[in-house]
């Protein structure tokens, strides 16, 4: 996960970060300091593995 200031991240922010990491193909890296944040991140990561990103990958945009 990118170095994100997690001091003010909400549950929704953690879910979105997990989805973004999954869509980018990054390894799962949930926060270790906060069990609630880790749970939200893991939830988002799992959803991200199931759903497609709302943004087309650049290599597909160039082919069209």
C-alpha cells in the first residue's frame, strides 16, 4: 500500500484503499495497528478482486 496518512481515514476510506490495491494488482497489505481498519481494508480488497475497476486500464484505452 502507498504511504497514506491513515490518521484520518474512515472505514469507507479503508475499503476504497483495499479495492484500489486489488485493482492495481498490489499485494494485500492491511494496517497492523488498527483491527477495525484492517477488517475494512480486507473487505475492500476482497470486493476489488471480485469487481472490475471503474477505470479502464491504460493498455486497453490505447487499443481502442
